[in-house]
């Protein structure tokens, strides 16, 4: 209790709130509606590696030195992904979504929160194998510009190739995964033919507007870290970006039930969280 008889606030919570408010005002990145437990855990991990004893001591450097802020940004954004992650999802896209996409002369797909780009590259492989080469453009966006630079390079770790190959096969891959990369020592470079169909661009789901009209939006395992108001903002953003008949693909733990846009979409594949916008 304070000397005035009021409950004493958690000082670290106050520090985190002030830090996040400062980041929003100085850099325009708004993490205030991220799930509190998740953002606190990631900030504490960054603090432990940064050399600062408290968030109060870190705040001035974060707000005044872009390099320090960039290190914090790398620490609190989620960059865990893999080629053909959740193979069953890509198998359902191949069998249930692509037949509709083929009816369009040209298709635009938005991968929101793309991290290092593996899922966007996976989608490019899938579309090429399904006869849509030259008829699509993938827009892969993320809040973290340093991560986007890595994604644009199309470089994978050779150590992950066994996992990625297995994922590709389970997803219904029609060729050999080795056809899509060139191995050099500990790295694998993805084919330039894949990279030419993908546009990587910065986009902040918490503050930015829609990214244009799309035929399909993929945002998987991103909104699980958001508070309900930010989830709703994202879903309305996706709704505004999709015409009737457009597809919305979410993570396995993310659903449209009990959201403001639920009635506007029908399930195409419930377990894989693939939805299609209604025409009525």
C-alpha cells in the first residue's frame, strides 16, 4: 500500500506501459494492444540481454537511439516460421482454394505478418505447381523491416532442409523440394523464380490501413498475441481488403466465431481455419 492508502502499482508494469507509449509516439509502432503476458515476457527477455537493469534506464536509449530500438524490435516481434508450416493447411489450400483461384486471370495474395517469409515462399511454390505461374502476386508484410530484408534474400538454413522437405511432401508437393533451392555450405538459396513473384513491404497491423484489394489473405499465428480490440481491428482490415468470394486463412488457434465479421464469412475448411467471404 502507498502512504495514501491506495494499492501500490507494480513498478515494472508502469515502466513497461510508459516505454510502450514512448515507442508509439516516437516511432509509430503500437504494441499497447498486444497480449500483456506475451509482450511482458518478450520485453523481459530483451532486457536481460540488453545490459540495462530496468526499463526506466533503457527507455531514454530506446527512444533516442534507433539502433537500440531496432534491437528491442527484433526481440519482441515473432519470427518463428518454417516452409510449409502446418502441411495440412497447405494441402487444403491446394485442394479447396486453388480451384477457385484458377478462375481468375490474376490473383493477389497478402501474407500479413510474414516474418522471414517462409510461408510466402511456400505459397509461391504451391501456386507454381498448380499451374498458376505468372498469374499471381504475393504481398508479404511485417512490422519488422530488418526481418523483411532477411526474407527478401530468400536464404534458408541447410540444417532445416530435412524438416522443410518433409513438410513439403506432407503438403502434397508435386516435385522434389530440392528443385527449389541451391545449397551452399550451411545455407540454401531459394530460386529467383520464386522471389520475383513476391513483394516484401513494411506494414503495421496495429496502425496502418488496408494493403489493397486481395483475393486471399493469410495471417496465421499472429493475432494470438493480440488483445481483443487489436484482433477486431485486424479482422475488419482483412474484411475491407477482401471482395465477396475472397479467402481468409488464419492460424489453427484463431477463429472468426464471436467476432464482428463472423457473419460475413463461411467456413471452407474449419479445422484449417480457411474462410470464404459471402456474396450476400
